[in-house]
C-alpha cells in the first residue's frame, strides 16, 4: 500500500466513523475487529431471554467485553451515564470470570464529556480486578489503518495508487469535466491560497495528503479549462463548487465530510480508480483557486 492509497483509505475510514450511528456503527466496529483479530473476536448478538448479555463484541485472548454506544442524537448526560454504568454492571454480572476486561466504545471524535470520564474513573477504582478502557473513533481509525491491504480492499474497495496518479492524462479529466452538469451562479474569484488553509479548515492529515498529491496533476485541469470551447465554463464550475461548499458549511457538515461530498460532486465513482484520481485533480484545482473551504485571516497562526 503506497502513500496515496493510504490517504484514500484513511479518509474513507474517517468518513465512515463520522457518518455511521447506532447499529451501523456497531456493525462497522465489529467488522473491523474481526478483520484485525480473525476468529479471536466475535460479535455478540441477542439470543432469547439472555439477550446480548450487555456486550456487543468479545475478544477471547483478553477475555474482553466491548460495549458500543453511538447515538444518532449525540450524547445526553443521563442516558450516557446510565449506559456506562448499566452496561458495565450488567456485563460484570452476566460474564463473571469470563470478563477480565471491559471497553466502552463511543463515536465522538471530541471524546467523552468530563462527567462520563469521572464515572468511568469511579468504576475503575471500585473494580480493580477488571481492566476498564475507553475506545473512541481515533483509536478505531488507527486499528483500521493497521489492517492489511487485502482487508481494506474487501471493506472499502480498491483505491488509486501513486502510479495511477502519475499516469493520469488529459483524457479522463476531459471526460469527467464533460459529464459534470453546467451550473450557473456568481463567479468565484480565483486566487492563490495560504499554506495554512488545510490547518485552518481542520482537515485531517489524510485529506491534506490527498490534496497535496492532487496538486501534481492540477495543471492538466488548468490546461483543459483554458482550451475549453466555452471560456466561461471554468468560472461556472468554480461557482458550482463554491455554492455546494457554502450549503454544506451552513448545515454544519464536518470538514472531512465536506471534502468527501465535494469529491463525489466532482465525479468520483468509488467503483473506478480512474474517476477517483481525475476528480481529485479537479477538486485540488478548485481548492487552490477558489472559495472551497476558507482562507485563513492574514493575522491567523496555528
């Protein structure tokens, strides 16, 4: 797996962790753990009166129970505290000596709120014979990135390689540009961006790596738009990207999700690595030259 493939997979894993909730998040977590630990990890499904015995997954070598919590409406104090305490105490009662470790898996990239951390600390103090841990999406992301290329392909499909990007020519981009719907709107000023733009917009390292890679081919896009039969087509596309970005920003969509949606808007097809590298070149071109994401203020510093 080369660096470009790694960035694509890293981005898609992060998007999955941002977008999946409830059962979908639990299923995604369990699939990753099975890929990582093979038959040493098993999802726990409800069975009859026993239910799931307050567990969503079980890791045999460590005798560790995993409980996943990814509410679609976000954390609510009473529900979160009840979930932590109720599921731990229930698992301790039902698994007994078969539970030497317990992990609370959650979905918030910002981490657990202080009251939840305090509650887990109390559980650790009163249950020193059980190894209690917390696993958030950053840790899950790291587990996923440690999987083999074969496992990642099985879960997310084949991603473009650095060689495919290097071999990219005008023709696939031309095909993609022709397929994009012409949209009207106010022209967006084409200006260079600050080197701090990636950090200012809180884009992940994976997305930053993709944009840096895409710069190698953005001149192909520039050449095509300069020679395009309609001289206003580039401005129209810039306006379309800008309008779509502003809509998503106004809805509070997270930066990496905005990037992912913009890449699809640029014609990316998950089933085609050619369309993925072509759309990356197009997206990078407009990222660098128009108001897709925010330019930092002149006095801004990290």
